C-alpha cells in the first residue's frame, strides 16, 4: 500500500496538498470528488508498471476506484 500511495502522490500530490486520501476514498471513476478524470486513471496505471510489472495489465477497470481496490487487485494478481 505504501508504494501505491507514493506513486499516487508523485502524480497527484499537488491536487491533495501532499496528503494521501483515505485508502477507501473513491479516487477514480464517476463518483470521485477530487476532479480526477479518466486520463488520470490511465496515468496512474502506467506509473504503476515499473513497480508492479505485468500485474498492472490484469487490473479490472470496474474495480479501479480507490487505492485499496487497486492494492487488493495487485495482491491477488
């Protein structure tokens, strides 16, 4: 989870004043309140490749909403 938070902050830290949102907060998708768009989702997934390798290709879009949901998918990939 720490690695996900670090990557997230590298990309979007300026939008969150350097603070990581709650692990279960909806960050990606239509219900997010942070102003992240679909291209931001792609940027985040791409930034995960050097850290998690091919597991990133197995992420399911419908479960790509919070840091915890991404973390859980990567752990089970």
